[in-house]
């Protein structure tokens, strides 16, 4: 089961951008292509192309803080539902899209201002709060 439960009422998951020290060769292959590897709930490795990253980032930059907050909460709740509904039967495209949206919006809210300089980090979603926490790696 890909969802980690903090308490029975608190669905939680993580989105992780691995660093160059990752032991996973698939991560390195994605990085060599100039794309962003994103591990979803520790069970799905997604590849965000540089073009998609830049397009999504420009959209995130244009949002007000209120819009950022609302979209992040919506993406987090949708992603929770997709993960809870059994990953095998869910739409992988929707899963990756919602994960990428939540990840990028969380980084914008956390103060990252350049899509080309996103450091290795983890976004932890707390379903009870409807909010994420961002942990940056040094």
C-alpha cells in the first residue's frame, strides 16, 4: 500500500526529488536527459520533462498566493484519493499530473524562485491539515 497513515484520519504521502547521490540508476538516467525525477509515495518514479517543468512553473508563478493555496490543497486531496483507491487500478497519468502540480506549487509556496534550481527535497502531505511540508536537503 503506497499510502502512509499518520493516524486513521490523516492520510499522508511524500513526493521526493532525489539528488545525484541516489542509488537508483533510473534517477540518474532521468537527470542525464535534463529532466526531473519525482518519486511519488515511494512507489512510482515519474519523469517531468524540462519543457513540462518550465511550462508548469510559469503557470505557478502567475498565481496569487490564494490560488496557490487552493490548487495545492486540491492536488493533495486528489492525489490522496488516487493513492487510496489502489494504485494499480488508478490512472497513472492523473497520479503523475497531480503529484507534479502539488510538488511545484509546494516549492513555490516554500520560496523556490527558479525552476532550474530546485534542490533535492521532499514534500510531505498531511491530509488532516490539507497542507504540505517541504524538507530541503543541503
